[in-house]
């Protein structure tokens, strides 16, 4: 439980501190999502419920698809602008 909280807080901290780099923001979101997945997995193992484990596998698959789509959008963004940095005006 403490490990998942620490991972989630690291993800939030990474998201807040790296507001100019889209790749680091995407990685921080993935860390937060995987922390929640780990919490669901540990909780389902503690109560001996297979449904939580299958749900955790489903979340991991969706996170992989989300990462692939996000990186594809970032490649298109890089080709269009030449940089993945966010400029605030």
C-alpha cells in the first residue's frame, strides 16, 4: 500500500515539475496508472479474488495501447514542429 502511494506521488510530482516536456508528462501519467494497477493487484491477492487480477491485466493492456497512441501522436508532433517541448505564452 505504501509503495503504490509513493509511486503515485512520484507520478504526480513528475507531471507537475515537467510541464514543458510532453514525453516526461506521458511517462508520469503511466507511472500513476501503473501504481493504481499495482494497488488493485495487491488488494485482489490479499482477498483472493481473481476478478481484480483480470482487471489489472486489462488495465495494463489498455495502458500499453495508450502509450503506443500517445507516442505516435508525439512523433507526428515532432515532425510537424521539430520539438516536443511545450511553449506557454
